[in-house]
């Protein structure tokens, strides 16, 4: 990325983001794709595939991620650009991995971790959370089909170029619900740690931002020293 030379590579946030860009390119996922804008590496575009065995299967959902200046110590914010019937478009959504819940965020998590979790959120009960929708399954299936036709139009020509390019490609043998494997391989943890075990838990709790009681996906990680 030629534009990254304008950033101070000694800055912890910039250094971490560049590491994630390299990791994302060298180890692509069949279930999502995400890259930063050339003019601003704190702003990412992504596309995720709808989870299998759900009304979102076959859909391609585009969105944007905004990383804070003190990333990875603070969580990113998420916005969907493709209508899905699950999340509102062009509005920040409330997730336990988003900026609405910094108390849940772990610096060892990454953009990859967040996207895996976002896919996991798709088929869950929205429970009235901020930015969530509760369309009927048949309407969501119709939107999933429509989402494959044309990428959404949003932002500058440079951003639109990236939106048009960021398209994941799932192979027939892949399963996007293999979260444990994906999360175990996508966490950034100290070299002194030899094992990183991650679990995904759905726990009903009241969101202080939404004031609703819904199932929030919790990422639980334990580490073992060498």
C-alpha cells in the first residue's frame, strides 16, 4: 500500500494496523474480505458472506469499520452498507465487540476477529439493539439474493473502487461457522503465550446503550504461558 508511507510506522496503532493488513492479505478468509482505504488506514471496507444454514446464506454484505486512534486498545465501530433485514444501513450498530461496549474489547482481538463475530451475530435475535432490524426470514432471503447483484454505492470514488473490489469467495468445502479455528488463528497475543483458546458465548444481558435485553455474543479468551 503506497499511501501508508505517510503514516508514522512507529506509532503503535499504525504498526498494528499494518500488521493486520499483511495478515489479512497473506491468510485470506473464504467468508469475508476487508482492507483499509489507501488514504486512511483507520477506515476499512469489508464484505462478509451470510452464514450458512440461515436466511442470510448466499448474501454478500458490505460495510465499513472505523478504527480509533488508540487501536487496538479501544474497539472499532461498524456500519453496514448492504440491506440485510438484520442491521440498519449507514448507521453504527451496537455489538459487544463494537465501540458501544469498550468494556468487552480485548487488545488481542483484531479486525478479523471482529468480522468473524459479526457473522455470528447475523442469525441471532436482535432484541431491539441499536442499529438492529427484525425482518421476516422470507424478506431477509430476498435481500440476500438482491445483495449479490450490485455492490452498494457509498462515499468517494476511491472508496467505491475498494467496495467493488472487496468481494469474498467461499469455496464449497469451507464453513464460515468454524469460529473457534478462525478466532484461535486471528488473535494477536504476546509471544510468551503458546496457546490461545477462544470461545464464543451467547449470553442474554441488558445493553446499557440500547436499554434492551438481548443475546450478546461474548468472546472469551484464555491463554497459557510457555
